[in-house]
């Protein structure tokens, strides 16, 4: 995976952004200050599983949707 492939997921009740390296290991890119408990249950479920995003613009747009 390249640095344009991201995984957005919930960890300890907050949204974090990861990318994967060549070994398929997830590396934390950054932690948001967005609490998932205020989001609809459907979004919480998706974030627990992880949402794959390609591109920084798409990532920014998704994060803005949750803010």
C-alpha cells in the first residue's frame, strides 16, 4: 500500500487514521479528537470494522463528515 491508502477506525472511543506498510501492518498516522459515542450506531459499527479510504482529499472529507 502507498501513503495514499488510509484506514479510518475507532480505537478506545475515538477516531484514528492509519495506513499500512509493505508488511500489511497498520501504522498510526494521527489521532483525531472525535468521539464516536456521538455518532449514529451505523457509523460506529463501520468505524469499529475500519473504513478504507484512498487519497488525502477523500480522507479529509470523511473526517469532516464526522466532526
